[in-house]
């Protein structure tokens, strides 16, 4: 039983990481109707930026304080992601206003490839460390309930807390602010929003910047846990099934979808995996998404898709 | 209005059709019939449910209540392919042409039901499939001649003017050799000459081929001129049904819909 | 001046409907095929044949298959690598387990297996479209990645999923030299291109395009979306499967599942986008582009005397691919094929401006 709970927690925690990446997807889709294939690449790019700035800035400015280095690196990375958002809007999105979804999806695929290459050209392609001061030692809890207690990663708990805070802030943003409402209008119909005076270009820059910020947070946490390397963008691809499960337009859906996928993966690997020779983690999430697509395409919390003639 | 045709029996019977989308009731308890070889118009103000009615008849929408009989077979929900095979074709208000294809190819798709060669024969092409393509091409060229769009046959439809696109839409429907043709606002957006051409086509179809025609139209002059009977809808309900002259004088119709002759 | 249709009047529909209605085109294609079959094998270096032309031919075939699904029928697929893998491993199994199995039959049977799975994964397309379908095809991709790695039966009990094929021969003629491999692949490509072109300009091709352009209107005309979509998946996966079998047997000789991973899927999709969606020619352009570009990028710095390490040029390749995708989608969504046909139209008028 203890082992089951540990696996469960482990799954919840890795699911939380998927959720963070999925959050970026949902934001962009909700606000601009674009399915951003490049979210994973953005996570990688942001993480690389932060990792390298963390190294370079102390050298450049000549100080030693880790906390300050982290803060400055984070800030610099945020600026970089805003610049990225601006460039994507200017060079890519602006010219594809009101094209079909397929075209936009493939454009983001192109952006994804570009960012992956560019990130490694700018920042290097080794494995880098991010150290944001999260405690690495695991803690043992509930020693009296289970023999030996449960091993839980403190880092994961912090990550969960940060993610929760982020979700809360974003939900407030969408529901309560004028910008949030404008974003929802844009997601519905680009041209209509444009025609009532919503500045499409600026809105898109805001959205992609926010998504870039979320990508940075995800990248920082994930990089702190696993190290920053190219495979980060591949793991991020798994966020796609997460948004399918949760619903493309739902922020809570991204969280819950991520948790379900994280837990599902871990549990299925341990309990069903051995029957099939193991390694089913690579496809479990996708097949689950496939099942959902056949049964309930809008996901758990998404809006029903109506096809009008 | 051609008077020397014989108007036959009821070929399409719409009974108590009700249709809603979410909370919006598009059609309430609509019943009317269409007789063979006649030209039946459906008129009414915008939003009256005319297009929705047409969509129910050819299986695009599924009404919640009621039934439709076509050639003696009753359907709760019309199956698009089945009714197409039984000889029902339509044009669309918003055209719905296949933008990526030429005029010729668009009309050829209308011949699809008649094409019998399987995948392998088509892949080889030489022999049966080539003969079939040429035979169908011949039929399509007759339609192109009828609609006078020969110079445009290889042009991608996206490049044509609206009036010409409407003709291609009609051509595609005609390619199905329908016995019943549903026309959704065939004259919308046309100038006087184009309307005259289109009216001529419709009358010729009815005269030469005996095609039964159900059309939605706003232009009162056209409706009065060419139709045999008229159904009037307003807010999803039927408020008039009869010969054009009767309907024109009906007080309900007049108050709901001030018909103007363009 | 040279490229004019003057005097070329068609008096039968058959003549009007041919694949190359303009005489100059027919001559050009004839010469081109002659050169491809007779001249190239004699003149090209082993390196050119082995490393550039053979991959180009096989990937063109795969791109052709994918184009039918994505370009003509409008169903997006990110799992093409999976279908190549199925073709390759299935052909391998037929060859290894059935003694005396002829190579050609094994390759075609590999394609047939790919067709069966393709139709299965096409079933979701009846209910979902666009980006949702893309995720469903990803399921196919990752599932087959795993299946060929872990399910021993598929790989004749190889622990890492890697297999290799013995020497190839057709009717007793050994296919061992690069020139013969090139000719085999060229023959496959020409035959399949012809069959594909016939399908695409026939009734089923119009059905596919109708579904792509407006599936509701297609249903009203009497086109069955189920039949159209599933045949698109079937034909596409057959061609992709055969291409996969060729890739494994002829180009690689021995392979493991990673040869058909998601990068391959994206690579093929890029070929279709850049080359031109909904165009047979486009598949060739796209494949040529994507095969040749990394070679040029590798060689270019050396021509200028710069030393660029391979990692950097790999990254630059990614950047250039990505940028080109976006460029083509913005400027010419119909890809290089449209640029080519626009060029030909201008050539018809040359030297007059219009």
C-alpha cells in the first residue's frame, strides 16, 4: 500500500509538470485559437536562457550571490521570452490572420523547429543545471502509518505549490480583467475582434508572453529536477494528450488532465507494464487521449465543438 | 410560369417538422407538400427558417419531430446519400463549392454516384476507367453548355465572379440528374441580367427535363413569375400556402413580410 | 516562345484529360525519364547514388503517400513514421519467416500490412478533425515505436528491435550495387507515381478533394465521407508502407525502430508542406529539398573556408527548416509546386509579360 501511494505521489508530481506545460497551450489556444506546437520548444528555450544567464550574469557583473543571480537570470529570461513572443507575432502570426487551423498548427510546428535550433545555437547544447534553491532531499512522512514511511520529494511539493499559485493567478486574469475578456474575444473570431477595435497584434504579444512566462516557470522547475537538455522539448510533447483530456479551453482542465496522465502513466507502467514487456509510458498518454477523442472529444472540461453548415 | 406541363402527384411530403438548436426553435410544426414537375417557392423574412427547412429535407439537419416522405419512402432523418441516390439535389446559399478544384471538376463531383469503377480500375486508368471518365465528361459538358460557362471550365472556382460561381453550384446539382432540385436563394447577389439568366435556366430545367423545383427566394417578382405554388414561413411557422396570387393577398403574409417587387 | 500550346487542339476528351496535355511537357518528361533510367546510373558517383539519390527516391515515395492523405484529402497525420515502420518490419517478417519469398512480394505485403493498420487508425478521422486527429496519429506513432521495440515476435526475437536483411535479389538478379538499388527505387517511384496520379485525377481523387474542401457539401452530393477518408488512409499507408520497406531493405540494410521515429514523421510532413500540398510533383520537390539541404548546409561553410562543427550545422538545419515552413505557409501555401506552375505559366507567355 505504501508503495502504491508513493507511486501515486510520484505520478501526481510528474503530472504537475505536464500540467505546467499544458497551461501554456491552453492559454494560447484560449486567447488566440492557435494550437501552439511550439510550447515544448518554448519551455526548452526559456530553460536554456535561464540556465545560461545564471552562469553568465554573475561573471559579467562580478558577484557571487546565488539568490541574486537566480533573480536576475529569471528576469532576463522573462525579457527574452517577451522578445520571442514579439518576434513570433511580427514575423509569423500577423501574416496568418484567419487562416485555417491546420495552417496555424503547421506554422507553430515550424516555429518549434526554429526555436529548438536557435536556442541551442544561442545558448549551447550541453546539459545545463538550474539551481533555484529547491531542497533536493526527500522527506519521509507518515512514519507511523506506514512502515518506513512514505518517501516524498520536497522539490515536487514546491513545484506543486508554484503551479497552483500560477493557475490561480491566471484564472483571475482571464475572468476579471479587461485584457482577459479581450483575449477570449480574440480566441473566438480573429476578424470579428479586429473589427471591433481590439488590437490583435498587441493581444497576441501579451498572450504569447504570458505563455512564455509559464514556459519559463515550467522550464525552471523541470530543469531543476532533470537538468536542461534537448530532450525537454520531447517530453513536453506529452502535454498534447493532457490538453486533449482536459479540454483545450480549460485552465483547470490542463491541471487535472496533467495529473491524470502523470498518475496514469506511472501506475500503468508499474501494474500493467510488465504484462507487455514494459516501457508503455511512451504511448500510454497518447492512447488515453485517443480514447477520449473517440468518446468525448471536447475533453473533461472543454467547450463542446459545434460544426455549423 | 409554364402552363403546358402536367403537374403530377405529391413527390415530397413534409409533415410536422420541428427543429431546434439548443434553446432556439428554428422550425415549428411545418407541413407542406410538393408535387411532381411543379416549381414550389418557399418565402419568408430573414431568419424564418427557410434554409433550415431545406437542410432538413436533404439530411444536413436532423429535426427533432416530424417526418419527411420522398417518393413514397418516409424518413425520420434523411440520409444525405440515400436521398441523393433517389434523385434529390440542392444548391447552397453560401455556395459550398470545392474551392480547390476547377469548374469542370466541381461539376464532375456531381456525377460521382454514377461512376462505378473501383479503386484498382481507377489506378490503372487505361480501359474501363478512362472510358467512364470520358462518358461522364460528356454529360458534364452538356451541363456546361446549358449553363453557358464553357470558357471557365478549367478555372479554379475561387477565381470566378459570384454570379458564375452560382451557376457552377447549379451545375453540380444538375450533374446528379435530380428529379427534385432544391435551390437555396439562387438569385442572391445577382443583378437584373443575371437574374433573368438564372430564371431562364430554372424554367428550362422544369420545361425540358420536368425537374421538380423547390426554391427559396427573396425576389418577389421572380417568385410570382415562375412558381406554381408558394409556402410562406415566418419565425419558423407556416403562415401561407397556395398559388402565388392567393398568397400575395393573404393578410398574414402581408403583415409579416411586405413583399416588394425588385 | 518555345513553350506554346499553339496548334495543340484537343479533339477528344481523352486527349484533354491526359496527364501531360502539352506536347513540350511530354517531350520533357520523356527525356527526363530516359536520363533518369539510362544516363544517371552510368554517370553518377557511388556516393551520389547511395547517399542522395536513393534516399531521395524513397522519401519521395513516402511523401507522395503522405500527400494523398494530407494534401488531397485534408486529413492531418503526424504518424507517417509508424506506417513506414510497419511496412518495413512486416516485409522483414514475410521474408524471414517464409522461405523463398520473392523480394517484390515481401515489399508489397509489407505495404498491405501498413494498409490494414492505416485503415484502423483512419477510423478516428470519421469523428475528429484537424489538430485532434493529429494527436490521434501521434498515438499511432508512439505505439508502434514501442511495439517494435518490445514485442519480440515482430522482430524475430531481437532484443533491441533491430533487424537486418540479407542480400536482395529479384528474379535471380542481385541488387547489390548502388546503381541497381537506384534503378529499383526509381522503378517503384515511377510506377507508384503513375498509379497515384491516375487515382488523383479520377473519381476518387475528386472525392478526396471534396472532403478536404467541404465535407458537408460532399455528403449532399452523395459522396460517402467514410469511404473517402478510409480509402485515403488505405492508399496513403500502402504507399508509405512500401516506402518504409524499401527504406529498410534497400537503403539501410539493417535498422531499428528509431529509424522511423517522430522526427521522420515531421520530416515527411515538411516535405509535403514545402513541396506543395495536393500535388504529386510537390512531393518530389519537397523530398529533393529536404534531402539536399542538409548536404548543402554541411558543405557550404567548407566552400567558404569556414569550419563549422556538425552540431552547429545540425542546429542551423533545424532553424532553416523551421523558418522555411513558416515562410512557405505565409507566402505560398501551395508550396514549391505552385511556384513551379506559376513559373511555367510565365514561360508560356515569355517573352511577353502578359
